[in-house]
């Protein structure tokens, strides 16, 4: 356990709870959780430790959300697992390269990615409102393995925040799923990306296990509640939460980068 105050530990647990809910609804809980860890851990803590602990927390909440969705949403588990296996390989490679990355590199990259997500969703108001008729073609399925699996998996291991959101967007666009079904499928894929990245970070000794275990309990509670909320409220609600989360995080990180 790092030498941090009780107040900071409590705030990190609250962030884990909120991140679990956000991640289950629209993905991207790491956009809240990772900055919280970067700010909360003592000065001089390597960025890889924040990334590794983030994975230890996130895999618990993501798994809880995936189980909740799989019981109630029309998820093609076989397709999700195939994409997930590619994502596991991609995230392992990304995590291997992340050990030498500095904290200062992470924040501007996350902000650019957030703005790109917001622009895409705003410009496509009907995106993910309803599934397209008919199953995805073989070409679409292979594209999903390449982009949502290997590509986003690599990003998840290298940086991480926003992975769930990017998976939702990619699966909706490539496999023509509605946002709720895409969120459910993304959780299964995200379990695989988290597992691959966590294994690599653990091998490198870059996981704060005691802090991660405590935060994981709160993350799991938030994730299970978020999955139930998304299933109950539908795709329109998911879209609103997605945009709200993205803009709030952009504003917060911009303030920290240039004002704070």
C-alpha cells in the first residue's frame, strides 16, 4: 500500500465506484479512474504503477458488468470471445511498451481521444439507436477483430482510458449493434483486454495490489448497478451519459493541464 492519506484513499474508492457505473453504461470508466490514480498516488510514483493498478481495479468491475449483461441482454458471446482473444493479444503488447511511458505524455493523448469521441457521437445522432437488420458479414466480423480486437486492445494495454467507449463505438459501427447490445458485448471483450494488460503489468511488478483490491470492491458495485441501469433505460440514455461523461472529463483535464 503506498503512503497516501485516508482522505485520498476514500476519494479513490469513490472514483472507483463512479468509474464502475460509467464503464458499465458507456465504457470509459478509466477516463475517470486513471486520472484519479495519477493525481492520488504519491509524487514520483511511476506512471506504469497507476496503469497497472487501474487494470487490477477495472477487471473486477468489467467482469461483474459482463455477467450482468450476459444474463439479460441479447449478446453473441461466441463473437465477443473471438474478438476478445484478439484484444487480449493486443493489450499484452501495448502493456509491454507502456512501462517506460511518463505521466506527462498520457494526459494530452487522453484529451485528444476524448474530443474525437465527442465529435463522432454528436455528428451521428442516430448512431446506435437501433440494430441494423440482418447479421454482420464475414468482412465486418474480421474488421471487428482487427480494429476492436487487436487495435483497441493494443491501445488499452498502452494507455487504457476510453477503451470501453471505443469498443462500444467500434462494435456499433462495424457489427451494426444498438448501443445497449454493443455495451454488453464490449464488456466481454474488455475483460480480455484487461486480463492481457494486467498479466503484463503484474509480471513487471507494476500493480499496487492492496490499493487495487480495496478500490475493486467499489468498482464492482458501481459496475453491476450501471449495467442494470443501461438495460432498464435503453440506448437513448446511454448516448446522453456518453456525451456528458466525455465533456466533463475534457473540461476537467484541460483545467488540470493548463490552469491547475
